[in-house]
């Protein structure tokens, strides 16, 4: 990854976070020529956290509450993302997905999803019966499914790298290994201390994902939420099992939970992954059970929302932990969708950690959430489908920043 140093430490806008949302925001802001923009990334390369550890799905925009930012920006962003990939030669495929009901008790929820698809303007979503399901996915079983033709797959690391290339062409500076450490106001500007030295700026945009609440606090802003990390573990189908899945197969989601449930995803490189589950992580960068960060745990314990959330979801949480530790239990769930799958068809794959904003009242924030302060825009909840929606959410954040700049 190229690292474009700037001859000066003085900028108009500094974007904190070189994930897909920060890069897309910088891209939107750099559409106005003549601005001095810097992207600060804490790690040694871009897309090191959520952006580089996700399912690689271009979401259709099926699930989201009509009128929500998620619904609107997913639809806009999906079209823009496909156009960007075409222009940049980044491989993607609009392969469609099945949302599969595995027992008659889920048919009502499937009906509701079909209505939501229509309310969100998705055309061509089709209801399939058992025969049609088998024609599309020969090993999948269930009384009914929705076929969503708009869903696609892509590698978001390549998309992020494409955004970074465009930023370099526009003269936007990108500093890696440059975590923001402090931010103070001085003479009408913000003075930022980073691991690579001091810079000043008129405006700061915080897109720090798993660290976004901390970055807000470091800037003297009460974020009003805490980021609680939820690990999503994946398994991959072995060579013997890969024939079991042709495209994407999702369960009918539990509307009380913000995550979509373990699904089968063919990735753009041909691998098929199963996951992600949703386990409270013991560190913000807790990609494995043994990754434990006492400071992260202490802060979680101090946040009142953590305890209220645990009180509401302890049963679901324990189930997820059980399935993470006991592979046979997870296999049982997979078999409901794909009865032919066996232990030999699976091997452990990677994991991602979701940055989930939780309020003081223990509520999980569902929609994208932005908090503003003078000279600052803080993005405090950018969960899935933020990768799909990145170009649209980047424009949306940039518009908020433009208002601050008086543009
Ligand atoms: C398991 C999983 C599966 C998902 N699947 C999908 C999917 O299939 N489709 C989809 O659309 N979305 C999906 N998502 C959601 C999507 O990946 C995220 O919404 C999106 O990547 C968020 O991007 P971001 O830039 O906000 O965060 P990130 O990618 O986490 O980027 C934040 C960046 O900020 C940096 N940073 C943190 N602190 C500092 C600091 N102090 N100074 C400088 N930099 C800092 C971090 O190092 C990081 O690079 C998934 C997410 C997960 C975790």
C-alpha cells in the first residue's frame, strides 16, 4: 500500500480510519478540487479490520426498515459499487441468494421479508417451493425460500485498494501506522497528535470503526454509545464439500437480532464460507478466543448498556458460545439448511469482529449513526451493509462535513 506523505502538517480535512467507510468518505470529499485531505490509519495497511474480515457480500437491501439510512444507502451504494468495480476491473458477481425457511414455523417471517423486499423497491424477488429450491441449490432443503437476484459477491479488500488508488490520483495523503492519539482545539483549528507526528486541520471525520467511540472521547465528544465487539467466526468448506453450495444460502433472520445468522457464502475466489456467528469478543481486536484485552473488558464492564444487553440476550449469547466451542452443535444448525453436510466437509477459517454500538439503555443501534460537534463528524455505527453502501454512506458523511465547512 502506497503511503503518500505530505510536505506539510496542515490540512483542511483529516479522516481517521482507513477502512472502507473512511476511504469512501475521503473520496467523496476529494471530489471538490483544491482541498488538502489526509487519511490516518492506525495499522500498517488499509482495510485491516472489519473491511478486510467480512463476508464479501454485496447486499441487495432486503432486510432494512424502509426509509432507514441502511435501506436508502444500501440501494444507492450497491449500484455505485458495481459501477466502480466495473470501471476499476475489480471482479464481482451478481449471483443472487436464497433466504431459506427450514420449517413451516418460519413461513410467516418469510412473508414479512417478501413484503419488505417490495417496500424497499427490490424487483424480481421470487418465492420458491421445495422443487425450485433444489433446482437452484440441489443440496438445500426447506418448505420455501426467497430468491433475491440482486445480491452479489466481491472482495472488499480489493475495493478498498481501488478507493485508495483513486485517492492517490487526487493527491489525498494517506498515512498508515499513524493512529490518532490526541485532539485539541487551538486558534480555531484542531491539533492532532498521531503516531507519526502532529498535524492540524479545520475538520476531523472519525471513521475508526471498532475504536470510533474512543476516538470521539479523545476529541472531547461524548459519543453517547459504546462499541461492543462481536466476533463472527467462519468455517470453510473443504474441497470435498464445496459442491454442496452453488451460490449464497441464508437462513430466515431472527428480527430481534441485528445479525443475519450463519450463512453459506461462495466467495469471489471460489471458496465457500460458513458463518459468521456472533460471539461477544473479549477484545476489540479479538479475532480468537485467546485474544483478551483487560482494558477493553474493563471499559465494557463500566458501560451500563453492556449489563442491560447481557440481561436481554444472555440465552442467545450462551447458545452462540456453545456452538463456537462445540463444533457438532454448529453442524446441527447447518444441517437444517443443508442436510448432506458432514464434519469432513468443514475446516476452520478466519473471523471478523463487528463494531456494534450499544446505548446506555442496552439497545443495539440498528441504523448508521453519526454524531456531530463543531469541526467534527463522528461515525459511531457503520455495521453491515456499510461495505456495500460505502460509496453512498461516504457521500452522506461528506455532505455533513461540507455543512460544517460552510460549503
Ligand atoms: C464478520 C463481518 C461480516 C460482514 N459482512 C458484510 C458483508 O458481507 N457485506 C457488507 O456490506 N458488510 C459486511 N460487514 C460490515 C462491513 O464490513 C463494515 O460495516 C465495514 O467494513 C465498516 O467499515 P469501516 O471503515 O467503518 O470500519 P473498519 O473497516 O473497521 O475500519 C476502521 C479503521 O479505523 C482504523 N482506526 C481505528 N482507530 C484508529 C485511530 N485511533 N487512528 C487511526 N485509525 C484508526 C482501524 O485500524 C480500521 O482500519 C461485515 C462485518 C463483519 C465484521
